[in-house]
C-alpha cells in the first residue's frame, strides 16, 4: 500500500515568531539531561529578535547578526552559589533573527541549532568545555 504525502502549502508558511522560539527553547531545555537541568535552576531564558546596541558594542560585533545567544550573570564557574540582594538572575538570551539567518546557511534543523545555542550559553554558566557541551547536546538528541 502506497501513501502519498500531502504537499506543503508554502504560501502560508511564516518565519517562527518570538513565541515559537520561546516554545522551541523550552522544548530544547526539557530534552536536556535531567542532572544538567537541575543544575540550571533559576536560569532565565529570554528570546529577543536582536541583541541591543550596548551588547553589540560590548561583544565587539560588526553586525547585529553576529551574536546568536548570550549568557549574563554569575555562573557556577565564577563561584556564584546564591543570589545577592538586588542581583539580576542568571539569564540566557537567544536572538531569533541571527539564529534564523544562521539556520538558512546550515543543514541542521532549526531545533538542533536552538538546542546548540542554548547548551553553549548555559555551558558558560558552568564553565564547561566544548567537549562537555557536545556530550550534553548528544544526550538531548
């Protein structure tokens, strides 16, 4: 028995919105190994279209498309064990438009790229090596 797949109506497709990215990031985070997620307690994940001008200047970016994500805060690698009064929570930003632009140049799925950026930025919180982060990504697949 042969089944045919209905063609995709490309005329109705739109780019994933910030809300779509938020859902992708939550799904990507939920797929990470449980012991890793437990260590991330309190990390806030934000989705923005682009980094702000101050961040672009600070990170010495030539273009608003140069930065896919960013971790800000006091990670475990810096010895942060508890929040200080008035201190912002540890935060990870994922930048939608630069990620979409990067995706257009890759063979990976958008979900895989969102997971990669998320793990990479959270990895800064822990001071992980690239090999450690790759192992976490592999466990999430």
